[in-house]
C-alpha cells in the first residue's frame, strides 16, 4: 500500500526544548499521526526523530511504498546520500532510519518548503506550546 509521510522537528533555542512530529496519509486522507517532546535537543535531532516516528507509523499501518516529505534540506540530502552525516548523534539516528527503511518495497525522501509541511509543523508547535505552559 502507498503512503505519503510529512515529518518535522524543531527546537526552541537549538539546542533547547524540542518537538518531532509525523503525519501519514494514504491517497485520500490522514491515516495516522504522532508527535513527541524532548527536553533538550537540536533542530536536526528533532528532524530525524520526526522521520523515525513517521517510519514507525507507516510500518504499523502496513505501508510498503512510501514517499517522505521533510522541510529540512540538510536531512533530505543526508538521507539521499548527497551529504555525509558528520555529527555522531545524527549518525546514530540515521542508522536507525536506515534499519527501518529496509522493510519498505520503495521509499523516497523529498524536500518541501515549510508551507507545504504545515500539518507536521503545527503538531511540533502544539507539542512545544503544551509543554511550555
């Protein structure tokens, strides 16, 4: 089954309070979503964790052909092999991503502008706003 995954992550302070989120669609509608809060993380850590959340959602929902949309050009280029991952913490996260993507028949990573990633971005901000109250 085909799926479309929008993920995002962000940190206020970088590093600072951070949130990660994923929204999974089939061809017609949202089929699942999730988000997570981190006490202290970087933007890139949060971006990778948003993708990890989303890959787990896709597996749970029997998606085996997945297109992933992220608004972090850096992360997309790392995932597509255009850039090396230098940070040791991010290398560990990318290794987790690499392990999870083995279960998919096909997977693509595409960069989208933030405006096209508004649902995942909104979830990140809800998580952060809720924790700050």
